[in-house]
C-alpha cells in the first residue's frame, strides 16, 4: 500500500468513527460488535443512554441517542415529544432498527406500545431509572414508547 492510499484509508476510518451519534448530535452509523438479541435486558439498567439507528426515506441511516428502560427483563425505548423528531415516523414505516448498548449492536424490531397498563409500568421504570418526578397538576409529557423485540427473521 502506498502512502496516498494509507492516508486515504486513515481519513476514511476517522470519518466513519465520527459518524455515530454523540449525546444530542445525530449520526449515521452505529459502530460496535453485532450481538444476538438477549432474552433478558436487565443489564440495560446500567446504561443511561443507548443509540438507535433507523432507516430513512433518503437511504442514509440516521442514528441518535435515546433512553431505555426494562420491565421484567423486557426492553422499552421512548421518544419525548415525538412529533418534533423525524425518527419516530421513520420507525412507523420500517420498525427494524439497530440498537447500540455499550459495545454491542443488536438488530431488533420496535413494536408500538398501546396497552395502557404496560405503558404505566414503562413510565414508572423510566421514572425510577432517570429520577423523573412529575409536578402535581401537571399534564404528563408527550412520550411515545416501543417494545424492543427480536426480528422475526433473526437467528439468535
């Protein structure tokens, strides 16, 4: 390999390493080790932020950081003020996403949460994990939740 191709390879690798989401900055790609979808997500209690990569209509992946919470080993993700973000609508069109938790990337499906009893449990789990407290008389925040499940075609 000559010096020019070495420099170009190094620049490309540096560019890709900066393409993941960081705090409030969106990215394109999730880096990490592909991992099988676990049966129990309790280990996510130790992760305050995870990253999600969704498919977009313009064929470039979109990745952002989000919060998650588990209830009895089942993982849930949410979007606060989902009407102000693009990714929840993109998930409606294609629910197969990637989640990076720690160094691992999981190919999963998001299923919209519509059971009010489960939603209440998920809200309580979020509140406990992130020390969220509501004010008396205040309307609950506009949050949308999804249940994280294995893709039907996934071979674990």
